[in-house]
C-alpha cells in the first residue's frame, strides 16, 4: 500500500518540523506557521525522522508533563540541536535547560495566564519589532531557575526571570511562554523572527504552489492508472476530486454513496451540484445496507466502525466494477489525521475517523490523499485557486458518519427522518437570516431524552433536540456562536410547530476544548 504519497510534494519545500509533546496548543503552532505561508508538519516527539535534510527548522511544543518527572518525554535531538535552528516552547524550553546542565524547579505559584515582558535584551533577532511590555501567555507549573550551558538571557517578566534565552554558538532559542495563542500579542512576530530571519525558511507555501506541485506529484505517482474517489458533496472531497481530475482527467471515477444518514434531500442535491464540473460521478443508494448494520448499536465508536465497514464494502463492490482501478482517493485533511493519532504523550485520540487508518487487506487499492497535510481553511483557499464555485467551498463541514453521530443512542429510520427535518429548518434559517457564512459549522443533535410539554392544552412527551453552531478556522479549536436570541426563538418555534415528535429545543454553548464539535 502506498502511504503518504504527498511526501513527493513536501520534499520540494523548505519545511518546519513541530515535535508534539502533548500540548493542547500544538496545533495552534502549526496554524501560526502556515499563516506565514510556511509549510510545517506535526510529528510525535518520539518519531523524529532519521533524515532531517528536508527540514529547515524545528519547534518543540509544550506538554502536560514535567521535565523533572519519571514520565518526562525524552526525544533524541542529536540530529537537531546545534545542527539546525531550534525553538523550544514552554516544555521545550524547560527540556533544553534541564537536560543541558540548567535547573528546572517547581514554581512557587502556578504561572498561568497573561504576563508582560519587563526586560528584553537589546538587538536580539528573536525579539525584533517586539515592543517592551509585550503581553505573553504563560501556562506552566515549573520554572527555569538556571539557564543551560552557554545560555544567554533574552527576556523576563515580573515573575519569570528566564522567560526567553538562546544558546551561544547555536541557533537554539527557547521561550517559556506560548507565542502561538491569541493572548501573546506579538507571538506571530516572534515566530516569524525565528523562522524567517534566523532559520531563513522560505515563505513559499501558497495555494497556487500547492496546486502546481500536487498536480505534478499526482501525475508522477498515478501515471495512467485509474482512481476511484468517494465524493460526499463536502469541501474536502470536492477539492480532492478537482485536483485529481486536473492531474489524471477521465481516469478519475467518483462515487457518491448514500448511507441514509445525509441531510434532507442531500443525495439528489449533491449529484446535481456536480453536474457541469466535468467529474464522472456515480450515485449509489445503500441506505438499507447501512441501516441494517446499525440496528441495535448505541455506542458512538461502534456506530462509526459499522458505518466505516459498510462503506468500505459498498465502495469495494462499486470499485470492482471499474476495470483496472488501482487507487482510492480520499479527502482526508490534517485535523482528521491529528485527532486519530495516539502515542504516549502527544495529542490523545479523540475519536476514530472514517478516512484514517488505512484499508482492509481485501481491498486491493492504494490510498492517495492529496489534502492530507492541509487544514480546512487551506483546503478552501486551494479550492478557490482551482476556480471551484464559492457556494460549494462555503459549505459547512459535515461528519463522514452523517447523522448517526448526531443521533445519540441507537439509529432508526424514524429518528433519521425527524433529525433531517429539524436540521433542514435550522440550516435554511441560517441562510435566510444571512448567518450561514458567519458560522463555521452548524447542525442539530437528537437527544435520547423525552420531555413533558403542552400543545393545544394536551400533555406531550416528546423528543429534545439541541442546536449547535460554532466558529473556527480548522476545527481543532472552536467557539460557540452567539446567535441572536430572536433568531433562536424563531427557529425553536418553527421546529416545534413543524416537526412532529419534538417539543423542546436547546442551544449548545460549549466550546472546543473541552467539548468536541460533534456530540459523539
């Protein structure tokens, strides 16, 4: 099986490697780096490539662990430190001190939240164009008491003397605060100073460059072989399809599977949307097959796995009808990959993802994932550079398992019908009130709860639905949207009056983290 074909593209870039020690902010570091048009990749601290020649700089993330504990995460930096530009952030800064003859000790008070740089060493490249008293964000319970060998103090706050330092004779820098978070007002400038001025990383990761290099790599990798691609109507699979079509033309065969868990009328709508795009798309209605597999299942992971299994079976049946198909194209994006990784320390597995984890042995197809290293907003920018209809690019993300993970508990046709009706009222309402484009993702959740209500002087005992709307850039973090009360009141009334079986509507005001965007 061909994995990570996209390394053909990555090797042509000046890359940044981010080593993940489990910080909740690791993905934010990547976002800030990408915003500078610099390509970067996150890898677990214990999976450092043997060949580092494709990387121009390395960043060590923060961590929930202490460098003083037995559980301290201990990477082998022998091919990195003193050999290439290196920036330690929080745990990374403490690690570079503790294991290089410095001293890290417990803070007398937990250092968490906003702080200001009260001292900055003059004429230091890391702090170019950063004003004195710049606000930074601290999040640590240990502090660096003594700098490592050849350490040079660069900055301090009122409570943290060794807030930043460098190693003399090396391009090794360390900061105790988090430059990647919004509350560090000049954090982006500090990262830019390190990457552009110190590490000399080129800012050449643009949508146009991505398209050019990716299409070239796809042609080289696939040649004249055939690819089957699972289309969903969403942004990711659409952009992946257009990229592949640009590279291999008629050798791309797209299949859109109706799992019976789509939004109301979506199967027909999606097929119509692809008309005129030049894509060879076949629609397959496998509703009954999916519903049979889901019968009696109420555990979220069990539902996801059942849907994934049946999807593969259906897709395999259809792929066999395409003579000489050798590749499976997928719209996997970077958050899908990150949230499905689990190693000791770095970002824990949140949930299994339908596009991640490879294929069963019986499928004789190799995987090609042109978007595997992109965040959602980057996918949209690539799609725009390809000339894809803005309405398609502006569609809200929709989970691969569909409404199955928005129906808490077991799945029935009636529950699906009910939730489709509720979801349609909500989404159409957002569009009618010009709120849809200011929301990153929205949907309705059917709760396994009945509540007492009164309709027409009669007692009812019917379902409760929750509405969810979040704002985000890539789905790694998200805030709930402050939808107008008048809008929520109108939608609640419309749902209760028009969707038989629902008598109560609630609104989810949880952010990610600690919650996830989907309820399952």
